């Protein structure tokens, strides 16, 4: 992962924007790896910015569950 200096968004601001902007340059041309890695109660995904080539990791936490299937009518 690159070690570019954060200039635009801290972690709280990044989350408030829904993770849809690069925390380094604040542009929206970002993409995530296809693989989301998981462990007990957490998950993470490597992200990158097409515009400034920065890389970072999005972190997810378990907040609950929902059901799906025949009983979900």
C-alpha cells in the first residue's frame, strides 16, 4: 500500500461521505479489489484511486443480519 500523505479526508469524513471519495485527493474515481477479506466480526477491502494512485483499506464491522429466501415475503 502506498504511504501518500492524507490531505483531504480523515477517517470520520471518509465514512460520512459513504466511502465514495479518495481520502487523499477527494476525487470520486476510486475502485476496490473484488475480494473482501473477513475475520470474526470484521471485513476489509483494499481500495485505490485512479486519479492519484493512492491505496488504502476500507474496514467493515458486523452490525447485524437479515434473512432472505422463501420466508421473506
